C-alpha cells in the first residue's frame, strides 16, 4: 500500500519518498527543520558537521520517529531511529559519529518480484563519521564520510543488501556579532543510487540569531538533486531559562517546514514542540518533543529526542 500511494503522489509532482529528506532531531524539526545554523548537539553529524566544533562537552543524542510516512500511512514495521555521539578532543577539534536506521513495512509485493510473498519491507541504514574544527576566530569547518545501504525483501526472510553507497559531507559555520550565525552544509551523492535516496546530493544554507533575549529564530534553504528549493523556518523561546530555576529549563518551539520553490517537492508542514532540560555541574539532560503536520501527505508525525551531555 505504501508503494502504491508513493507512486501516485510522485506522479502528481510530490517527492515520492519525503521521509528520505525529513531530517532528524525533535528540536530542529519543531523549528521547521531549520537546523543548519541552529543545531547545538551531536545531531550536527546530520545537519552540519562544522557545528561539532561548538561542543563544549561530550554529547549523545537519540531520536525516534515511529511513523516515517506519517500517521495516516503507518503500518507494522515502520520506524526511523537515529543516534549520534560527539566529543571535543581539544579546544579546537571535535569528532562525531551517527547511525540512522529506517524501516517501512506493509509494501505489497508485485507479481514481477523475484521472491514469493504478500508483503515486503524496505530498510535503509546510514552511518556518518565526521569532525568539526575551529579554524580561527568565528569560523568553523567540518567534514566526514557517509555510508549508506538499502534493501527490499520478504519481511519473514533475511533481506540481502541491494545497494551500497559512500558519500562525503562538508560544513561551514561562521559566528557573527550579537549572537547570529550562518551555516552552509553539502553532501555528495553516489553514482548509481536513485535521486530519492538520503545520499542524493544536497546543499543547505542556514541562518540563526537571537533578536531578543531568550528567543532564537532560524531559517534554512536547501536543495536536493532533481528537486526544487525548499525553505524552513522556526523559532525557539525559552519560557524558563536554565539560570532562572535550579538548572531546569523549558522551551517552546514552532515553525513551517518544506516551503516549496518549484515542482517535485515534499509537502509543506506546520511544526511545533516543547523542550525540557536539566543542567548540573556534572551533566545535562534534554527531552524534546515535536509534532509535524503535513496537510497533503501522511498526516501527523510525533517525534521524540533525548540528549545527554557529560
């Protein structure tokens, strides 16, 4: 059923696989997916490796999206999980690693398939190894390798890998006066993999800043191979900053995701979320929730992230 719906939507001008560029991190997605210049955790392995250079301590981020195609299209076996780790090696160099595993169940087998089954599953695994370096002053750079595999087969049998890819991720970040920041990230593609894959070439430019105390605004413009430019923007307001109540913090977030500038785009979505944090002298913990509502495809996404700094 998933495959039939996605092919129909692709014929109508939408991206057939919108989950492949959906993004990670409940905080960033609650702000419209504008994470290129605003990411402040190990999720920078996905958004912009240059941001790893700003990590002051070790960071582990875990993210769960139980309905990658949205609540209206969910079937058993669907899920997308992401985990990332980042660590400063010195005052100027940080390293990071991330893994992302996506699965889609409930894909009806066609008679032309080589296996005999009623329902197949689709799997993707993406791994990243990267580093961020503070070059001089406000300028940070980053880069790394991205490993990618995908498979389609009978849910009840071992599924062989049908494709493998290797790409390069690059990032640049410049911190401006008055708490403003510009970020640029790029990811190369792999010859032989379809344009719908996560490893398709992608370029993003982001801007974030604090126009007033406790308020952060962020904007991204990105483009993926054979797809139109899309924009996302959002804001984060700290209802309870850490310094106000014994290490406890509460943030409210909202935004708009995937505003199109042409054909073959994912559907535009409204986003919102909350963040809860606690910080002590030894560690910090953050729990983030986001809801993403796509009007024309998939319905609701309910997202969770847990970030631990040490």
